[in-house]
C-alpha cells in the first residue's frame, strides 16, 4: 500500500517537473512555431547556475536568481541568434537550437567538468514531510510540487488575466494582426522565449538537486520532454499536462515494480514454456523506454496526440 | 440531359460553433462552365475546400461523376479526376517550371511511386509537360525556378499544374485575382483554351470574367446558394441584385 | 536538358573513381588508410541522411538507428558464419546491413512518418533514444557495454581476398561507396525522387496532384534506411566490433553535422561534409580536447550565416564568378581577413585556456603555450590578451562589414540572403 502511495506522490512530483519543462516548450512552439531543441539545455543551465549561486549565497536566492538568469540568456539567444535563423525557415531554426544544445553541454563540461556536481537540497528542506506506514515522503518532493503548481498557476493567471497575457494569447494565433495593432510582436516573441526558458531553468533549479546535476542531464531529460509533447499533442498545454503526469506516474511505478512478464504469467497461474529474453525483462528494466513505447502506440493509433489538433 | 459532373447535397460546414456553409445544394453538369460568385465572407473558398477535400464536411454529401467522394483525402479525389487551383499560388518553389508541371502529370500517367524509372527518359511525361507549358505560355521560362517567376507567371503556372493531370473537373479559385486588365484578358483566354471540353467550376470576383466565361452562375450568400441560373437569369433576379450586385451592376 | 549521365557528369564520376583508386597510395602511414576508410563509410551514411533532409525535407535526429542496426546485423551474420561454419562472400556482407536497414525502415518508418515536419524530428529523436536504450537491455543481441566483435577473415573468397589487410578493406569500402553514390544519385531522377522534392517544397500541393505525401516520405525513409544499413555493414567489417555507440544519439548528431556542413541543397554536399568532418574530427581531436566545442561553434555559425553549407558557398561563388563579380568579393574578403583571423585566434585561445584551467592539477598554474608566449589561465591577467584579441578583432570585423554595406558593396549581403 505504501508503495502505491509513495510511488504515486513521487510520480506526480516528477510528472509536474516534466510539465514545467513541456509547458515552456509548448508555449514557445505555439507562439513561434519553433521547436526549441535546446530546451533541456536550459533546464541543465538552471541547475548549474543554481548550484553555483547556492554555493555562494544560498539556495533561496538561487531559486529566484537562477531562472531569471536563464530566461535572460534565452531572451538574448532569441534576439541575436534565433531571429537570424528564422529567415532561413523552420529547419534552420531547429538546427540552430540543436547546435545550441550541443554547445551548452560542451560549455558546461568546460566550466564545471564532466562529473556530476554536488548540488544539494538545502538543509531547511531536508527530512520527511510525513511518514506513511513506514515510508517517509521527503519534504523536498512536496516543495517541488508546491513550486511547480504555484508557478503554473501564476503562468495561467498571467496569461488569462493580464493585458500582456491577452496580447500574447492573441499573438499566438494572429501575430500579423497583433503587430498591425501596434504591439511589438518581435519583442513579445523574445519575452515568450525568455519566459519559456526561464520555466525550464526553474525546473532545473528544483529538479537538479533532487535528481542529479551532470552534463548528461540534458540528454536524458530532453527526449522525454519531446515524447510528452508528442503524446499530449503538439501545441496543447492540457495534453502536455495529462501526458506529463501519465508518464511521470507510470515510469515511477514501473521503476519500483520488479516484475517480469514471466512473473505476471505465473501470478495468473500460467507457466510459460519457452521464455524469450523479452519476457524475462522486468518492468524496472523497461521503465526507461516506456515513454518511447507509449509514443509509438500513440503514433499508431492516434497520431495527433491525446489532445492535439488534427493536422490539416 | 447531361450527366452531373459534380453534385453537392445539403452540404454543411461548421468551424466550432460557427456554421460557414449552411446547406448547399449544387449541381454542375458535364462540360459546363459554372461560376460561383458572392460577397466576401460568403464562404466561396470554403466551399471549394470542401469539394476538394481540403477540409472535411460537417454533414451532407459530395458526388463526383456519380461517385460519392465525401470524406475522401485530397489525393484520392484528385485521382478520381478533380483538380483545383489555389487563390494564393501553391507551387513547388524550388523546382523549375518544367518540374512543377511534370510532377503534376506523373500520377495520371501511371508512374505512381516508382523509383526504378529514369524520370528524364520518360518521354510521355516530358512531352505532356511541355505541351502544357506551351499552352500556358511559359515555354521561355521552362527551366526557371518557380520562386523567381512574376506574379502573373506564377498564376499561369498554378493553372498549368491544375490541368496537367488531365482531370475532367477543374476548380479554379479566383484565377484572375490581383491581375491588371490586360493580364486578366490573357488569363481568361488561357482558361478558355485549357478547359476546352472539361467541366469548369470557378470562384471569381471580376464580373466581366464571370459573365464572359460562365454558362451558369450560382450566387453564394452567407453560406447558402440564393440563386442559380444563366448569366441573363442571374442579372434579373432581384434577390441577387439586392444581396450582392447593387445598383452599379444594373447598368452592366 | 541534361540527362542523368551527361558527359560532364561522367567526367566527374571518372575523376572521382580515379581519386578513390589512387588515394590510398598517397601516403604510406597507417592512419591515412584508416582515415580514408572512415571517410568512405561516413560518405554513404551522410548521403543516405540527405535523402531524407535535402531531398524530402525530413530532419531526422535518429538516423543512426538504421546505421547501427545494419552494423549489428552484419556482425551477427559474420559471427554466425564463424560459429556455424558456412561460407558467404564477405564482399557481399554489407548487403546484410542494407537488408536490416531496409527492414527496420519498413517497421520504424511507418511510425515515424505518421507526422511530418517538426513532429517528425521529435519522433525520430524518440525512436532513436528508444532503440539506443533497448540496446542495453538485450545484451544477447547487442553485446551490452562491450558490444559485439567478430573477425572478417573467413575462408578465402574470390581471387583469394581475405580482407585481412586494411588496404583490401579500403577497396571494399570504396567500391561499395561508389555503388551507393551511383544508386542514390540515380534515385534523384525517378518519379519518387522528384515527388520527394515536391513533398519537401509543398506537401499540400503534392497531395493535390494526386500523391500521398506520407507514402512518399515513408518510401524515402525505407530507401534511406537501406543505404544507411549498408554503411553500417561497412563499419562493422571495418572495425570488426559494433557497440551501442553506433546507434547512439551522438552518431545521429554527427551525421546531421556532416550533411549540413557539406551542404544539404546539393547532392555532393554530404560527400564534402563527410570528408571534412571526419578529417577535422581526427586531426583536430589529436591537437585539442576542445574539438567538440569548435564543432558546435562551426555548426552554429554556419546555420546562421551560411545554411547552404560549403556546397552552397561554392555555388554562390560560382554565380559571382559567372557574373564577373568574384574579383570584387575576394578584395572584400582580404580586407576582413586580418580582423577575422585575430578574432578566431582569440576565441581559440580562450577556449583552450578554459580547458587547461579545468584540467590543471596545480592550483594557481595552468599554462598554455601559444606562439611562443605562455599564458597562465589560473590568473585573471592571463586572460587579458585573448579577450583583447576577440574584442578588437570583432570590432574591426564589424567595421569592415558596415563599411562594405554602406558603400553599396552588397555582394556579401547577397551571399547571406541567397542561401539554402
């Protein structure tokens, strides 16, 4: 029982982290039709900046400063790099962000080395939030959830209720019209890109110490974020939300369940005769590729994703 | 009685809660030249998009040469002999004029997805493409990349691609949009030439083109056809004059 | 109208053939032959990638899947040959790789081509990661961390060729590369090949001339998978070992760079790119640890300023030459040469200093020797010269560029505009 509860809570925390990442990506894509291949790199930079800043002045300032730094960097990159690449079409934009992601990893390795850095959970957030039948649920996971939910609510409120939010929503579907009305659409693009990357940076700040902070974190997180977006449906925030939680919870459960197909068959009182290697694999072993399998299934049966628009 | 090349029965189309096409019945006879006119926003382009399956209908049926084609994909409709042009030139910008047209003839010649035929050796494809290029007057620009063509040349290429497959039913979406008077006259002559013996349905705003070219006219207002008839009949219909033509037309 | 194999093209082919045949004899050093072999393999791989990107407009971040699975299939076949003692001409073994690439293209291509454009790119990444991750889950098939190895010397084949020597291996690679180049080039002149271009330019219009764009893309993925698989087979035979690295994301990334740097808009672009990147990879890597960083910079700068790649730059200069403008352009380049060199030198020094600092074991001392001068990366003052070089060089470069633009010297700007 405690396994179910703790896995559920952990899965939701992880899923919310995924949603923070995929929502930034979805916003950027919906607004600018740019797929930011380097999105996970901004996540990585958020973690590393937070590590450096918290080593200097502490975790709480880092929580505020690091995402802003990452967002500023994102805005600069949009203004001076992405905008140039835009002239040459979507392939060039995608390749530019690809080159960026590559450079970011190299840069991080250059400055902080190839090994993982010791970015720790602050002592004020260590310890258990509550214990449930012997397993304790860490405070920090609760903190992660709180930050994620808080940030996303703020984002929603910002988009729905502020003037700039309304302009952004309008520019989402009719950038030309919004520009004709006198708004500085290129600047809005820069703002959205900076905002999206800041979100990714924030995810890095809170996720980097719970998970691991190393140069490979971008490469391990990046593809999963893309899977979330494909499964949820490109351009759909709601879809990204559902997909993030689904994948987060499912993967966490699978990691904890050391059952193999053979075990399952045996539990159903069926004894398999021939056991191919596939059947001997446990769910734990399959967990890393579960998101991709889910993506394949979705692509076969519902290519537009769970909540995506039909491709005309 | 000539057979119906195209038959629309109670076709409706909604985008969200807004109904754009509100129950259209239309019959276009074989080898007829049929124009669809109407005020801006009436839904003419939407209707074209429905017929050519660019959008799916919300309800109703579309028959092409007696066969129900509702719900088919665009390439399936194209293969059954209906071809359409676009209001904004929809060409293959990196390919030459020649390649643009040749791509449009390939399927009808049966080459399908072949990767074993030497394309440059396919005489029938090259000859057919060259004949069409000559018909649309772009022989001198044969090797030019399509993106470099002038606006009128691109419109001509657009028509060329549309008729290249040899489809019997041709849909032209505002073929003379944005053209000067002389360009329009050339375009009309071109359209008449290349649609000889075929069924033509076109959307047009230029009344001189419509009345000069069309055998029958349908008037689309707010997603419904309020009148169908010969140009003379349409001129007389008071509902049409009220809705669309206005007093200026009464003198034309 | 040029036919597929016009006289000038045949001349180029003959010249290329001559180059391939003579190349190994140019240097007795062992590494030269290995380099040529790697270039040959990369050429086929990069060309197969460009069938998707340049020809069909599909950017795949997971093309290494077909390459790697082709390599694994070939090594398995070879191992089976040794284990079960049956003979098969090793010369034809890359076909096993090709067959694997083809089959996986059929299976995986169906899933990946359900969507197009940006979504396709993401899906290809996901599939690539899935296959790479799976490879560690099935050690029987993929050899786990250590990979799978075998021996390409089986019983003597035709004319007593055993492929024991690297030279024989080179000619095998060269022969297959030549055939694959011919094959992929011939494919560009087929109905499918041309419709792939049409789908790249305007998939909607392609649908309205009777073609299903998804089917066109799918077939191209399958065919590209075949050629990538052949390249995989060649790499299996060449190195006699295949690891999970062969189908990893970094292999997919390198082939993107090769094709792009060479030029995706021209058929020969990836050939140039494969050679250049392979040489850079081996030569630059032997000189500095920072070579991936330089690659990243080169790639990103090209995306922003020359997305047509090297082939695009050459084509542009040929246009200038035809227009009689080449002399003027060269003058401008000369003007900007010194600031550019200064800027580059500064950047390189900065990067190298950073690496030296990161790797130095002595606190307070991280020496870098450049042009007989020793700079200490551990001290802030040591960073001054390269920073100055970058700032001054960059400033002068901008000055030159502005001056050229203001004087109506729009050639360089036209160079920037008429790309890809």
